[in-house]
């Protein structure tokens, strides 16, 4: 099956940029087709407060999606990492939703799409982490969504493990006992680490740590918030300092934790079938391969098999991997129309204690405050 030019053009003109290839490391100037610049979007100009992913109103457990998409208008001093943190998003999330936008200089008056609508995972118990979307979902005892947070996860070669776990312990102001493997790696790079790092600004665990019963793995804060929303750790899961501070007291010891790796999600909503796609990890072969194989996987879902699907649109959504739910039912709205209906929300720049002037090298630290090696 070949992808039609019309489907590619639909996604290619979203934000005056061409679609990214399925492989997430494709060169930025590599395009499938040349797209004409899109006309100015007709957006709702009503000034309204943005939704807050950190304080969502509870949603029924059977709700397929949460949140809504939003536009903001950037100021000249904005960066995408700053905007992401302000709105409870991670770096990869906002970058993928805004292809062609300079993350460090979006520019005065530029539209920035906030990917604050998302398909919820099928499992609704305790903490559910999707490493592919870099997102943690927190459910209460009745399976109702409480809030959702951006997360940083393990980089290539140090992938965050998937599967089911439980919270084994919690620690405020944790001590980090540096594992021998990380000490060896840093020593080889000429950056020796101590065996023990106490609480404080130099501790990569930040102020709070949730210890899993998977040996050596934590959900914790960080002293380097630029890594939230990226694959930069040695396997642990990191949150923004303000997010782990909010989550920590509300997660009891023994709480269920489910870690999944699902770059592609499906949901039924309002009589339409929606598809959300994130780039698969470069070292993950589950969703890599030919389109026919991916289409076959999608058809295993009865919701897909029982409907008439616009397959050109579905393939274009997967290959662009913007990380936002988009309709794929036959005769559904095209992407341009969907984005024209997204409201512009009020944008105020918060005073940040952290600087996002530049993205340092991808350096992060696997940590377990109870581990001695």
C-alpha cells in the first residue's frame, strides 16, 4: 500500500513544516513531499485560561481521552522547554507536536500547539506509565483519573523496564548511593562520582523518590529538569520537581505501578475512531517495519476491524508521529480542520528558577536511595 500525496500534504502543512519519518532520528531536512506553506489558521480568538494537566477534573474510568488541544502565541523570549514545563508537558511532547518550530527560539507571535489532549491507557489502576509517550497517569482507587505528568525515561541501552510492579518504599530528601556501573561509566569519561550523594542541589534524585519493587528503579524528582520528557536516564523515571512533590504524598506504599511501551493508541470518542502516534524508540523493533505490518497490528483491534478506516490518513498520522489524537474514521475531519477548531488560550510567562538557555549533553543517573551498588 502506498501513501497518497494528499494525506502527506494534509499533515505536512500543519505548522509550515514537513512530516517527520517514522524513524525518530531522521534528519530534520528530510521530507517525504514538498508542502506549500499553509494559510493562516482560523482560530478562536477568545482569551481563556489554559487547562492544567496537573489539576484535571476527575474523569470517569471508562473515558477514552482527556484534555483538549490548545494554541498559545509565543513571546520573543519563550523557548519550547519553558512552555512545556508551564503546561505540564515534556520536551519531546511539545517538540513532536510542533515540527518545524525552533525549540530555542520559536519567535514572537509564533503559534505553539500544546498537545494537552491524550488517549488514556487501557489499564486504570494506580500509576500507569507509558514510556513511549513519556507520560505518567495517576488513577484513584475507583480507577478515576486524578492527574497526569510528563516523565523522563531510560535512554538507549538503559531502557526503563516494562511490566507490573508495586511501590516498595518512599523517601523524602533521599540519599543516592551511586551504583557501581554508573561510577565506572563516569570514571571512564573522566567524571568520577562519589559512592554517596546526600540531599541537596547536587542530588540527581531531587527531593522525593518513590522506590519500586523492581530492583534499582525509582520514580523520582531531579536537579536537572531539562531531561523531563526525554530519554536521558539510566532507566529510572524522573518528574519535574513540582510534580513529584505533588504526587509523592498521594501514592501509598503498595500502590500498583504498570509500565507500558505503546507508541500507538486507539480510542472511540463522539462516534469517531481516534489514533495517537508517538515515534517508536530507535532500539525498539515492536512498531518498526513496513506499513503493512503496522496496519496488520491495528486490524487486530476490534474497534479498527469493525469500522471503515481512512488508511491513508492513519498512515500519515503514524509517520508524522505528532503525539496528538486525530480522527481516522472514513469521512472524518481532516487534520487542518481539526486544528482550525483548537482555541487560543492565554499565555503568561512564569518566573522560572531554572534556566533553559541551552540543552546540556544527555547525562542522567540511575538511582536507588536504598541500593549500595
